[in-house]
């Protein structure tokens, strides 16, 4: 009975939240069936905004902004433990100070701009969650990395201000929880064969809201293989608090109902360095349709959001799920004509 009461108290702690209006046009996709995207419907995180349904959960889609992002940021605002680790406890969401570690959490931020043109900065935040405790009916986050597109800023890098709920754009990777997770550590289980990349946004651009023309450059980042393996070796994506992200700029040209991404000799890829080796994802050959979506065969798919001011998508590698990447970005220069 005491255990049941404790579980209910923790669930109540994790689900207390402020009111958020539902988003009108949540759209996105993923690389596998274990992560599904859609408006949030989870019993306790059901604001109708961008959500994830993880590991075929019967509890529905968890609201990203109101669930793992809000909870992680609350935990990170508190003091770390004696080893510098941050943990999500029920008290971080304003409930009973129960001594139960729900998850270990991290956050990293970065920006992308074009120094040669004095463009705006595309700003990003990336929250990472490593689930420790499994609770009945509560969301099973496993290892979850959530990239978030922030407000662009002119002139200089700025601390990331996230897009407001209703305009949120998210992308990331997920893997199921390690069977017996350590009390602390950086293994998010991203070497799992069930690892899945995904993207979703509150306000997808559609055939009725797609601009007439786009002639712009976007600052873009990508996340893939975050954390360590079971032996403690750092994966290609870096540690969750010090990420090794793909970064780059992509030129977008669109008019008369069709267009391209990365068609020119420059601004056509995102890349990162891994132990002295450059890993690159080329967007050459990516085409845009009049519904706000874009694709490149079976490798790249994505969506524009907020009147094409932002974008997100996934890259699926022919070499397997270990090399799949989720990406997102925002316009840093150029013009968009409604």
C-alpha cells in the first residue's frame, strides 16, 4: 500500500502543469514505429501540442514542452549533487520532496550563423533525459534527446529563447531504457537496435500557408548517437551535456509550388568532426513540395513550420539506425514572401 501511495504521489508530481492551449496543426514523423508523433494525448500531459508516443505506450502521446522539457529545466535550475549530476525529483515540479530519482538530465545550447554575411543567429537548446525509475502508467522516456529550435537573434549569439508553445519545433533521438540503469551515468542506450530519430512541430506549414517564394539560408543542427556505450566509450554525438552536433547552413529556393534545398555549390550540407574524421550529410537533390514538406528519396524527409521560418526532419542512413540523424533549423538570412 505504501508503494502504491508513493507511486501515485510521484505521478501527481510529474503531471502538475500550467494550462497550455492546444496547437492547431501538429505534424512530423520518425524513422521507426517505436516513436510516433502527434498532438499530445497522454492522461497527464495532454495539452494537444507536439507529442511523442514512446515504445507503443497505451497512455498516448506525451507533451514535449509540458513534460520532459519542463521537468528537465526545473531540475537543472536546482543545485547538482556532489558529483555535479542533475536529477529530476518530484519536488522539481512543485510537489512533495520525495527522495526518488526519476531521471538524470542535461542541457546544451548552440548557435549557427553565416559570419560572411552578418546574418541572424539560429539558436538551439538540446535537453537530454536518461530514465532511471520506471513508474506504472508514467511516460517511459528511456534515453531521450530533444532538440528545440529557438528564436533567431541578430548580431550576436544569445541565450536560447525557445519558440512559444503553438510554434514549437522539436527533433531528436530515442532509445529504450537500459534494463538496469546505473544511479548516474551517460549511457542513454543509443547503441540499441531500436534507436529511433524523429521530428515534430506545433504549426506545420501546409499547402494553404506555404509562402509564395523562399530565397533564404537556414542555420541547421543535427543530433545523433548521444552519450556513451555500455563500456563507457563516448559515442559520435558527444556527451549529453557537451554535444558533438552536426552544424551547417542550407540554401532554400522555392517558387511556383516547388523548390530545392542545398542545390548550390555551398550551403548544401551539415557536418561534424568525430576523432578527426568529418561526417557529412548532403542535402543536394532534396526537393520541396507545395504542402510544406521536403524529401530526398528514402534518406531525407522533413517539414517547414511557422510559415517556413523554421524546419525539421530526419536523415536515414543506408548503413543502419546507428547513423540516422534528426535535424532542425531556422532562417538566418534571405527573404520569405507570403
